[in-house]
């Protein structure tokens, strides 16, 4: 025989502190702390201080707010209508342009001191006996670490043969510069020492030693900052480092240089000495890091490479913000554009003097009015309007701005009036004319 007791109200008594029920208790509301396991759904708001709710909750369907300074970990699924970070944003976090090394407009390999391979990253050096080679390197599945995170390219530097040893003025570095306005508008409260940006990247070196990353601001009171990396030979390492603001930091809302980031494989003693790590120091013009180990520099054909470079506001390194090749190309073209045999409209004869002008519209508005380098501009180049072709006696670019420029040509013969024309194209020649437009910081 079963029985059921229905109680409308239980009032506490001074002599009774506990009510034990072996079965199921059903109530419209529980007020106060609950200890032990809870099964079934919990609806409504759950409040209380840390430790006031213990045991297992099968489902919590509604919670009006969770406030904590600690981390929240779950092995299940988190569903929300919105995620609002307290620092930064979910997209467009990465201030670095071409951090996945996808774009290399100038070419895939170069011994040029400066830009020459991967866009926005320079291989710079001084007083070397043999120039290093910097390349856009292709990663494979054997590149454990970055490959699994979706990286397919790196910025790779191979040392030359430094037969003279490590001189006091010698250096080889990888270099990236950031516009001041990109920092000024990033959301970083850079004059506060409690506000941070975080730099993260993958790095691999062929020589085990300590390497250094150094940064310097260019505006206001110039400040320098560095931190050390201890790398094992031929091992990809994920590096993450948070950098505080400082009262002296200044970034104008302009297109000038804000910060450079330098990865040093070696820097000679002319520019090293006693300086404190992991803090902003007044820029002395010389001392940037402690004295640096010479092993990598004096090892023939040693290598150093980076990829997945991300600089973002906050103290936490978030997963790399992968962008499409097209998106990165457009960003890179703000600083560099290259045209081979550009087709332009509006070839205008100048009263039979064989002098002409062509307007060239840039693909993307550039950071500043670019400087122009033209290859094959003289004899051997040509201009064709589809009906006749004339060789170029001389060619130059002028009257440029951030959106376009004029190309002035002196030809060895006349073309027709107002016909669209192409530079460097001719059925009977393979000559080409290349325009390299540079507006780098």
C-alpha cells in the first residue's frame, strides 16, 4: 500500500534543523543554498557567491548573467546570441599586414637589402661578407605546428658565408613597420601601463641559441622594447608576448611610422649592451638588446623563419586571423604595386612632336604618393594602339598622387589620335615595361 502526504506549509522550529526526505520533493520555489547533486532542468536565474552551489546540474537553461574574473572551461557546446569581448573585437584584430606571408608581389626570393620577397616584411642587413637570401618559403606537413594551423608560407632568411666573423657593426634582421594611425585607432590605450597589446608568431631557427625581438616607436618620445626567445634547432616554436602601454608612447592619426618590429638573428656590439628586458626604455640610438650570441651568424647557410605574425589588443593571444589572399593583396597594395605592360587609355599626341601622356589609375589607394621605378623604359620598349606600334625613346612618370599618375613618353614615331594604347606590347617583340610603385613606410 502506498501513501502520500500533502503538506501546504512547513514552519521551522527551534528544535528541528533538518528535514530528510527519501523520495522526491516537488516545490514551486527553492530559496537559499543547495548542496548535493541536482538532476533535471534548472530554469530561472541562478545567483549566489562562489561555492554556494555545489554538485552536478544536468541542464541550466537560462542564466541572466555570469560575472567572473576567472576562466570558464567547458567540454560541451556554448550557444549564445552574441559574444562581446571586453578588449578588441572578433574580426579585424590583427594589426599586422600579410602576417601569413601569402603575398610576394616583388618575387619569391631576393638578396636585396630591404623589401624584395614577402610583402611588408624586409630582410635587412649590414656589413655582411655575403648577403643573406630572404624568400617566401613554402611549408609542408613536416612543418609541425604552423602547418596544422593552416599556414602554407613563411618569411625565410638563409645566412651567407660570413668569413670575417661577427663584426661590431654587423647585423641581419627581419623587419616589419606599422602605420601610426593603425595603432592610434586600434583600441589600445597605449598610454596606460595596464593596457596591453599581444604579439604572437611561429618561429624556427636552424641553430639553438637565444634570439631577440625588438620594437621601437617613431613618434613623440621614442621608446624601445625587447624580449628574448630561447629556440631549439630546427623546431617550430609558438611565441606569445604581451606588451604594456607607457605614458610616453605617442601615435598620431597619420600615415607615418608608428612602431617597427625586428626579429634579430644577430646584432653586433655597436648596438648592444646593458638594457632592461620586457619594459619600455628610452631610445638611446644605440643600445637595443644585450650582447647577442654569434653562433647563428657565423654558421654558413643557417636559417631563420617566421609565420603567423599577429599583433592584437589585449593580454590574450587569440587564434590567428586568417584572411584571404585577395584581402591581403589589397592591403599590401597600399604600400606597393607592380604593373607589367599596363594598358591605359588616352594616348594624346602633342602636335606631331611624338610626345605623349597616359594616365594610370592605381588598383588601390596608396599610403602616400609612390616613387616609381620603370624597367625597359628606353629603346627596345614600345607602345601599341592596335593599329601601329612605335618604340619608346624615353619614358618617365610624374604628376602622381595616392590614386594614380601620368606616364610621359617620347616616341620614335606618331600614333593615332586619342586611341587606347598599351605599353610594352608588340606582336614582333617580347620586350616588356614594368612599373614598380613604392609607398612603404
